[in-house]
């Protein structure tokens, strides 16, 4: 006997499940609220929504961890949307994610999806592509993006920053302002810098 409560035990919390049907004029907010009363991942999504809503409406400090190749995978507009609206107070990101959003904003640069289970990395490299699990980008365009950021930005910064060191927060702020001025206003860093 495991000690589990019997179904008819009065101390066992039971609450009826509700189906998360959408109404004809329903909203995503209402649907997420109803999903909390469903089961499996719908329930968890609804519970996460309720927790996030309490954080936004309360006085919580909201920190978004942003790792892996999420920007090159196309998630950067969502992060920008969250930052613009003040739904994120602190973005804790890997360096790749706060620059790889530039790929989608560079002329003639496309990111392509691939089947990660059936891809030949050697052949991709020979054809001039970098792979990030299930998507690829031209190595020439990726290197160009890195050159723009590391080359031109640091050259410009060296002209104006006269101190021997620069704190990381200030460096990213300056990069955001620079990206905004250089035609990348939708980038995560430019959006965050404008919000200061």
C-alpha cells in the first residue's frame, strides 16, 4: 500500500475539469484562462499564464533567460515584443542571441529549416552553410554579420569611449544605440536601449 489517498477520501482535492473550448468571440487571454482548468500541458500552460500575469501586474522583477540559438530560429521578434511592452525587466542572454537577430534584418540573408535527423554537416559546410540544430544560414552572411558587429561597432566605439574599460551593461547599451542608428531598429539590443 503506497499511502495514496482513496478517491472517496474527503481530504483529496477534486475539482471538475473544464473543456477549453473557444467561444465565437473569444480572446487568447480568455482561452489561456480556461486552459488552466483543463489537464496535461493545457493546464500547465494556463497555470504558467496565470503566474506570468501576476508577475506583470505585481511588483515582480521579471528576468527572461534566453539561451541556445533562439534568435536565429526566429524567436527574436517575440523577445523584442516583450521588451517593448515592459514585460521583461532583465534579459539574461547568451551573446549569440543578442546578435543573431541581425541575420533576419540583413539584406539577402535567409535562414532555412532542415531536418536535423537527416542532414550531412560536411556537405553543408562544403556548400557554405552553418547549422544550428534544425536551421542553417549562409556562412558568408553569418560572418558578415559578425564583422559588422565586431568590426565597425568596435571601431566606432574606440573613437568615442576614452576609458580603459567598459562595463558589459554599458557595452550592450552602446551597441544597441549603434544598431538603432545603423538601420537595425528592430534588434533586441536597439529595442532595449531605446527603452532605457
